[in-house]
C-alpha cells in the first residue's frame, strides 16, 4: 500500500489507494469467475421416442394443393398456335400508325424550333454583335 506521508499530495495518495483497491477487486473477481473442477458424468437417460412418424394420409376429398410451388428456372414448351376460334379484330393499325406519325412530326418541328433558340443563345454568348443584328432582322419580319 502507498505511504500516506511523503512528497506526494493528497490527490496523489488517494489515486494510489484507489488504484490498489481496484487491483484487489479484479483479483477477487477473477478468482470467483473461474469454474471449479469437473465432476463425474451422470447416468445415461432413458431412450426417447423418434420424432419421425409414418407418412400422413391423403386429404379428405383428394383435392390438389392450394399452396404454390417454387418457380421453375427453365421455361416450359411453347403452346399450340392457331387452334380454336379466332379472337376479335384489334384496333385499326393504319389509324394508329397515322396518329404516331402526326405526333412525330409535331415533335420534330418542336425540336427544330428549340435547336434554333439554342443556337441563338450560343451565338449570343459568342458573337454578341451578330446576335443583335439577327434579333433586329427577326423583328423586321
């Protein structure tokens, strides 16, 4: 144990005593946590019953399972084509194609207009004088 007198101040003495007490606590805890010697084994227990039993019976009325099984990783064979009655006629494809072409024309003209605006902005940034002349000519028309 640290001496209570000498060149150390009171704080140093208290810290030394606390350190020593903590060391003693660790030693005591280690002695209590160690397991004791292993004793002899006990007698063998009675043999238990198996949990595997006979297979269960089929369902009451032989219905198929309603629980879906796992999805196959390989596709099945293609089904027959052209068997049975012909289905109802689909929408008029000529009208659908015409509508799509009309929409494409509108989109193309809009894209051309936006490209012209973008080119004007680029010209504005790079050639300010020529851009001002271009604006004046647009205003006259």
